[in-house]
């Protein structure tokens, strides 16, 4: 799951980590929460739209 970096990465992990528990439970596997320090880094990391 990717989250746009509107806040400090530590705050983002704290805010969104609880949200990860439902899909992890439904999928039966761990998910990884990914964010970046800024929007340009996020744009470089995201897959190409297609």
C-alpha cells in the first residue's frame, strides 16, 4: 500500500499501520506500507499508468 507523503513518514506509519490489519487478515499475508519523503520521490517510485 502506498501513501502520499503529506506528513512526516513516522506520522504516516503511525496513522496508517492500523489500516493495514484488515487487508492483511483477509489476504492471509503481510502487506508493506510504503511512503516517501516527498512527492518527487513518490512519483519516481510509482509504477507507470497503463
